């Protein structure tokens, strides 16, 4: 039986790669819906990016747009990394794809409650839509198998010394998710930086004939230009990890830890505080924290998905 998933995203270059990994493995994933949330860019821009991506691919999933801002705070954009459009680097067509809904929360509830079997949520942006879903419709909790997020970090943030962007944008929503009792799989910055792509691998995508691989190569050329500019040693494909773990858990190493979210204004706001004390034994730690990945295998599986889509989306 295929794994039912819903992806919540703020496309965003790495969000797109995560969506393509799922769509490029149709025998394994049943993507019952994709929803958008403000983060890398405004809700309007990230939703337009999803619609333009689907139009370019010539394939799609049911989709809805969600929250335009965090539950309790002002929106902070990640536009430095992803450009003015939120997905700079490729000339997408004007969209012909239309959303199912402009209310992601009721859209997610309907998809989850009507799905045969349980659903795994894969949020790879700020957790606003997921927090609102769990608070508004708690009946969905028993139908959710796990929540595989990209977000957080155990040792160092990327927005502040303590906080990673997706958690930092909406810590209250993250608090709801991590307190929900639903198993959380956390692809934090430790593992996402271990799964970085190289310039040479990007160049190999650009050199391919396939229209999806070539698009990914050009998008990633733009994406890494920011990281090059600020001195990153590797180019993390953050969001891909949250999907890749579901597909290939065996290429990851992890620890099951109790993780709490810091919602207090101040220098540690948005911290995913993991209890690393060896003598502290938790009966049911709430989070599987991914810490490392076989990078070569990670890239190989991702490129296979692009190649599958080169065929599936050929014109
Ligand atoms: O910190 C990385 C996260 O922020 C990724 O999800 C990226 O897409 C941005 O949303
Ligand atoms: Ca994202």
C-alpha cells in the first residue's frame, strides 16, 4: 500500500525539490494534497510558485493555500535565499493550474478524514497551517501517522544562534505540533547540512536533456549562489530530507529525543530544545531527530526522481 502524504510548503527552491522527490516516486507515495504557507516569500508568491511549477510539469495534486502570517507574530520572510519571486532561477510559464481551495485547514481536514488509512504530514515551511489544523480539528490526530518536518536544530540555528527559520517564524504553531502526541520526525539543520549538494552535481543536472532535471539544475544554481555568497561550505537541500526519510529511512542516523519549543521572546526564541542528558529516560520521547545521512545515496535517489519525472513530464 502506498504511503499517504500531504506536503505543506513555502516554495522555495528546496520545497520544490521535496515535492519532486515525492511526485517522482508514484509507486511509493500517494500525495493526497499540497498546501502553501507564507515563509520564504508571501503566501501570494509561494502559492503562485506552486501553480507555475504544476503548470510547467503538466502534472499536479489537489492543492490549497493557507496562512498568510504566523498565528501570533508578524511574518518574517526568507526572501534573501529564494529571491524576489521566491523561486528565482527558472522562467516558469504563467499558471493554468487552479487551487481546490484557499483554506488549507479545511482542505487538509477533508483530505485526511476521507483518506483510506492513515496520513503522514510533511510540513517543510513554518508550521502555521499544521498548528491551526490540530487546534481547529483535533479529530484528525488519530488519522495522522506521523509529522515529518523540516525544521529546528539541536546545536545551532540559521536565523539566530539558537533558532532555525521554519520554527522561528511561528514558534507557537511548532509548540502545538510538538505537544500534539503525534510522532514528530525532525529534519533539523544537522542532517540537512549533511545532505548538501555540490556544484559538480548541479552542473550534471544542467547538462541533462530532461526538462525537469534541467529546471532543477538552473533553480539550484540560483539557490546555491546565495549560500556561496555567505560562505556556506555545503549547499543544504533542507526540505528534501523530510520526504527522503519516509522513502529511505535506512540512509539516515537519528536519536529519539524529547524536544520542547521555546516560545519566549528573547535570544532563544524558536529554539528546539532537545534533552540530551543521558541519564534522563523518557518513556515516549516526542521526536525522532535525524542527525546524519549517506550523502551520496541521498543525491542518487533524488536524481533518480528527477529522471523519472523527465519521462513522466516529457512533452
Ligand atoms: O531553514 C530552512 C527552511 O527555511 C527550509 O524549509 C527553507 O525552504 C526555508 O523555508
Ligand atoms: Ca521550505
